[in-house]
C-alpha cells in the first residue's frame, strides 16, 4: 500500500485513514462539521494523490486524441482544459476525465480505477500514429483545494493573485520554491482548484498553504466529507455512479460532449440520442425519509414496478436529511415524484428532486 508524503503530518492532525486504490489516505480528521464548513464557506485541503494521471505525448497526440474522445480537445491551447469521455462503439463509458493542455503534451486526470481501462482501450487504436499514453500515477502530489476561499488561499501561498480561469484551465507558478500547477477544477460544486506538484515537494507545499489557514478559514478535509459534498453537488463518480454500462447523457455529462467536432468512438450513438431527444433513464437526486442510508444498487420502485437503482447516498448537512443519487426511468423523472427505495427492512420513502442538492 502506498502512503502519501503527508502521512506523518496527517497523523499529527488526527487523521483516521482508509484504503483507496491501493493508497492509505485520510478518511476524516475527527471534526466532520468543521470539514464540511471549510468546503462550503472557507477552503478545504484534501490529499488526493491517488488520482489517476495519464500523459499523452507524441507529435500526433493532438489529432489522435481529438479523434478518440467526446469533446473538442483540438482547440485547446496550452493552459486550457476541458472535460471529456472515452466511449466504446456502443456509446457506453470507458472513462471520464479532464484534459489539461501543456505545450508538448496533454495531461489527463481521472479516477485511479479508470486508468487501466482507458489506456488499454485507447492503445488498441494506435496503429501508425506517434501518440503514447503514460500512466503517471504516483509521480505527482495532488491536492484538492476546494471552497469559496480557495483562490484566496492559493494567492497567499503563491505570492501572486490568481487570474480568472475558465473551468479546467490552469497556470504554472511556484510555492515554497517548487513548481506547482494550479487548475480550476471543483470536485464539490462551486469554487475549487487542483494543485499538482512533484511528489517530493508535497509536504513543503502543504505547509505553505497551512501557514495561511487562519486567514482563509482553511481545514484539512478527508475523503469522506469530500464525497458527501460531491454527492450534494450531483457530480457522478466513476466506479460508483458511472460504469461501463453508462451512456454519458444518462449521467448528465453534457459538458463532456461536443456536437460539432465530428466523428469519435461512439459518436453515432450519441447523435441518435440527440435526434431522439431523450434517454430512457437518467441520474437524478433523491430526498430520503428516515435515518437509514441505502446501499449502492438498492432498487428504486414506483409504486410496485422497478424503475431504477441507487448509486450513491449520504447524509446532507445542507439539506439536513439523507440524500441519494440514482438512475430512474424517464417516466418518473419529474421533480416531486414519490418513489420507494427497497432494502433490508422497511422500504424508504423517496422524492425525486433537481440536482444539485447544494447550489454550486
């Protein structure tokens, strides 16, 4: 199991650890309400060095990647980025990721579980093109700097004001004498950044940001509360809300799709869905009654017919009740529709609601 260079520092901060993608990372720091408040009103610092990173290099990388994925990556200039997916020929999801354009390469950020299927699938299409895909997981230290005061904290740490950045765009700067790349990317809705730095530099970068924590209401945040805030924001997660059976438009991944770029793998399926005007099921938010949380895969019923399943669930501090994400058939998509979630014991009453649960 891999440990972050921040492990001992996190221990001193009272972290309880969990295993994720063969990494041992903080689950929480013993103060869930403080962690949540930081994400929603200050800034939360979360070690996400387990994130999957794939570097795309070679002189044909621009043309090749553009022809493979669902968004227009060819237009990206260095420092710009976009959200995209790789699909199979049936239009089903192989991986979702963010593309960051560098002067001589692309860097793709994704869930660690998505790296292998992504690389294996896309390598299959490389024939004579000069395009290579390198797994750079573990090379970079990755910090999620999330919350409305994130830009303020990063400006203090870098000693310069951050310019306005479009979503997924980034700048390169320095912190504690180390090169850092700061990218506008929210994991929890609203404001947020991802900070990339060489793995060995991570403790110095963390300490620099930590020294300004009081000025920005910053708090160390574990993966558990990061996930709660993600669910509140209605952001689907690969491996839980997104699987190899998912069509991207079922999961509200519209920003990952370009309808003008031309052909890519699975494009014909997406075009047929666009022409039809709907999908047969869609990811929605559910407000749950009671104090029990359904497990992933729990059946959604209306009133005696199976109409979907749960993918993620959590207690929402914003709503002060349990919430869930789940796929339901289009005939029960209307907000306010009453449903039931069937699990062990009594069924749970649920009501369809619009996403996000928390305004971003």
